[in-house]
C-alpha cells in the first residue's frame, strides 16, 4: 500500500482528534518514543514482547529532504496510535519501523514485500492494513483486529446493530456449535464481518434455519443463503472468495485503498453524497 501521497495534515498541529464513534480522543503527543526500529539483532526479542505487532515497512528516506519530512508525519501518526494503545490491559500492541534499505534482511524474514505498507502481526496471521495512515483510523482498525472474529447476536439491540451495517459484506448463521464457521471467520478477520446467534427467536427473525448461513452484500436488503449446510471451513472460504466482488461500496478511511484497487477494467464510478441525505 502506497503512502507517499498521503498528507496527514491534521497531525501537524499535534491537536486533539476526537473519535466520534467511541468518544475516545487522540491526545497531543507526549514526546515518549514508543515506535521501535527493527534490525536483524533486535526484531525477534521486540516482537516477542507484544501480542500484536504493527510494522510500517517504509522507504529509505535519508538524503531526500521532502521524503524525510513526509516520513516524520507518518512516524508521528504511529507514535500517537502507540500512545493511545499504551495502557491497554488485555492486549500489548507494539509498533515498529522497517527501513527498506537498512532493514532489508528483516523484511525478508518477516515476509514484508510491499514498501510503504503497514503489516499487522496477530494470532500467527499477517494482516495488511489498507487504510489511511492516521492515528485515529489506525487505532480503530486495531480495535477490530483484537476483537473476536465472530460477533454473537443475543438480543434485539444487537440484531438492530447488525441490520444497520448495510455498507459492508457480512455473514450471519444460526448454530449450536460453530467451530467450522469460526475457523472461516479467522481467515477474513477483520475485513469481513461474521455474526452468529444461538437464540431460536433471533434466528426466526433472521429467517435462518439451524446450521444455515446467510451472505449479505453491501447495500443489498435481501441476503443469499449459502448452499450446502452443514458447512466445512473450506466451503465457506471458497464461497466468500468467489462472491467478494466489486459492487457498490462505501469509501471509508480504514479500507479506502483496498476498495480503490478493486476496480473493473481499471475504472471506478464514485458518487459523493451526504450520509444522512434520505435521497441517496
């Protein structure tokens, strides 16, 4: 993922950024260095300290004044995200840099293959972050990463929340046991939303039979029931990969580059509208 043209201008003021959805704030930078620089000698010991590791594989900017200035902005975004997440009780999340020239050996060992990309190492998985390099957006994404891959719907409030997520691909199933479903969810976490219920009343409102899974495309009111229940992990993975196709999508900061790369014959049609406009 290329970051060179991204200007995170709001960070230059070091002002407070509000995160409206949760009420959290990105504070002013306190000056403490939390972002590590990985080398062949230290990368193993540093990565062992954390449950989740966020690595920015960046260009070698030494000697290029403009590139160095841009890199300082990007590094500041990482420092602010690290500062916000520093006091988490359940998870230790670390941040680090790998220079494409000085850290080439580390990049090869870790499987980093695209310069100017952010990689998240969590639960023996490597996740490439396809969003804006801004502290608030990155923090929001990392909260999604550490959540369970399957969200359980237990009540009417949670069911309403599920229906309100019409802008994303999501699946929902009704189970007594969902091991295969959970394993499939881990393959796509956190990019595809998986939901499940064990409640017969909730399942009835979702029009689900036992061991059945419905697949919702973005902005489509009616789902498609995945054929072949009861499912095994490979069947679910194959179905999602076949149906994760370019459709109407909402451009959001945490996934905008992924959507932008998902073109049809090199073309996009982009509509600009007010989110709360009932005519859109």
